[in-house]
C-alpha cells in the first residue's frame, strides 16, 4: 500500500498539483477557479482521443440498436448464431463494444488524483510537493472571481453541474429513436441525480471541475453528432 501510494503521488497527484500551481502563478491571475478550469481543459485535451473514440462508439452502438434487436429476434433460440451475427455487425462498423472499459480504467486514477488535488487545495502541507521550478504562491486565493469560495460546498454550483450533465446525456440520445431508446431516456436522469448526490457536500472546486469537463464533453458530443449526421 505504501509503494502504491508513493507511485500514485509521483505519477499522478504531484504532477497534477504542480500543474495547478503553475497555472495559478502564471496565466490564471492567481485565481484558483481559473486555474482549475485551465487544468481541466488541459487534461481533457490530453485525453481527447480516448474520450472521442469511446463516445463515438457509444453513439454508433445506439444507432445500431434496430439492427441489433433484429439479430436478437432472428436468433433468439440460437445464442451462438446470435453472438456471431452481432460480432459480424460490430466488425462491419469497426466497433468494439468493450471500448468503454479502457476509458473507464484510464479515467479512474486520473479523476481520483484531480478530486484529491481540488479537495486539498492550497493547504500548506501540499506545498512541500512542489517541484523546484514551481514557486509557492504569494497568496493562496481559494476564490473563483472573488465570489465563489472553492473550499465550501455551493448549491447553485451543484444544480448547474447537474443541469449540464442532463444536457450532455440528452445529446447522446439519437433523434427519432422512438421507443427503442426509452431506457436511455430514463438514464438521462440518473447522471444528474448522481451528480447532485456526489457533489452536495464536496468543495465547489470539484463542482467547478465537473462543470468544465461536462461542458467540454457537450462540445465534443455536438461535433460527433454532426459527423454522424453527415455520414448518414
């Protein structure tokens, strides 16, 4: 456990914390909220290929639901033929139904590190983790635009994060999907509910990260939706 903690600190937590402080000192005008937004965008840009591929595949899987259902109905008494036909459909459209697992595995330690960095903030003991070329901030400003205290939970931030989560989910439902996407439509509310429960008692620094990464996802989803529409 000690070794794994040291590896987590060296590979993820310390670099992310140093990046946050560097941004804070240089381009964020010593505003922790702006530094969090910039760091979130930087992380999402670095992970863009993974997110983009996974999201694109999820959308294609939803678009293929009618064909998948037909295969399941045609071979409902022969599971081997059903599995072979489904795999043929995936191969035809260059899909990997398990691609989301890779994204999930990659995301978990990075998200955990980000949450820990934003939860700890600019605590004095954290500054001992700074690299030699990253200066200790002159002023530890925990506010965003001198309005939002990022060390405290904030209900409007939670509500805003949940609203954007709903919009992102809405964009993943193909238009004119009919009754087939009823389960997906029900899932639209799961994301916002989880967001509210998760963020309710957390510092609004994490809420600000959540809003930023969700807005990034919304923009990415709009691009994917346009590409899929053009490709029809």
